[in-house]
C-alpha cells in the first residue's frame, strides 16, 4: 500500500532523502497555505525548519511516495515523538484525496539560528525541486525577528 510524505526542509534534498529512505520516490510538489517556515530548536543544539501557522503565507512541499520502512527511518531522523510530531493531512493525488505524513516540530522549542551546513542542505533541496529560494531567506528573517531580544545595559 502506497504511503505519502510531505517534505519542506532537509528532506527536500534528494541525495539526503535517497540515503535516508531507500525506497522513497519524489512524485511532485504542492503548497500548504496559511503556514510559514521558521527555524526552531533549543540553545544546546542546532535549529531546524518547522511549519508555523501564518495567515496569507504559503510553504512549498515536496511529495514523496514512501514505504513503511521509510516511515520508520523518518521517525528516527525527525526525533519523533520527542522533537517532531507526525501528522496525517489530506492531499489530492490524481483527483483522489489521500493522506500524507508531515512532521512538525513540537511547540516547546524556541526560535534559534540554524547551522550553515543545514541551510546548505535545505538550499540544495529547494534547487532539487525548483522552489523559490526566497522562501528560505524569509524563514531566516522571520526567525531572527522572533528570537528573544538581548537586553542592552
């Protein structure tokens, strides 16, 4: 039975995804409306992309066909259920409604800057799917804008 997965961060990188999920096959792309990308994490580790509700925003996502083994691999990679939660959302494929898995970071993490390596991996994924790089730039700007401000004395 076919399973579907929506990627918006490092798993858009086709090289990374092929390494992580041996049978995953990219089959298209779509957009998730009223969400934006931001970087979140904790102060003792790097931060990663996640989705956050935001009116009139849109996030492009890659659609993959995956196996049960791929889901298990994604669960480990995404730190499910401690770091990311797994959701099933309805999407249309060939005119039929199907459910797709998407991982969204748990709410107990704050805005933090990502590593340059992670940004590069995500940038390559955006290139792989032909997505507008400005979405990633906006994610970084929105993250910086929402980070706790340092008090000056």
